[in-house]
C-alpha cells in the first residue's frame, strides 16, 4: 500500500490506515473524485504518491 501527500500542505493519506469514512486498505484511486484534503481543501489532483 502507498502513502499520498498533498503538495499544497503536506497532509498524508496512508492507504494502510484509511481515513474517517474510508476503511484501512482503501486505495487512493478508490476515493471519490470529489475527495478533498481535510486540511487545506486541495483536490485529488494535488496529491503525489510517495
């Protein structure tokens, strides 16, 4: 599994851990298209895979 980092604020989405409504193991590409960074509101397009 991978970690994705918001290029605007540095918040990380860890696929192993999930986040709130997204269960551990949820891949970043499986998040809704309208997913936004919970810290700064950046779109999925503003994330980079680590």
